[in-house]
């Protein structure tokens, strides 16, 4: 579904290659698949306005869109 696996089930990326995070969308997809701590740190570094930065913050749980009720007051 993420487009990171071949038909035989092997990965098209290595979960240990840091170059995967040179591209925000690829880093986000790789994080969803691999869940590496260093990937999370790279995604947290994305500046607001960077493509996929908002989506990354929602996936990481550091931001919840206002249309979804936003963060509870005790988390702000």
C-alpha cells in the first residue's frame, strides 16, 4: 500500500539507510513501515511549511488538526 514492497514481499528500501529521509514523503512512508527512532527524529525536524510536515506531525502524535478537535488543553 505504501509502495515500498515488491511483489515478492521484499522491501525496495533499507530501514537502516538514512538517505531515505532526504525526501520527506519517502521518510514518512519508511517510518510507517520501519518505525525507526532516527526516522521519527528526522520527521520531527521538518520545518512548518515543508511538504508533508503537517502530516508527519499528525502521524507522530505531536499535533492533532483543529478539525479533529485539536490537542486537549493539558497537552498544549
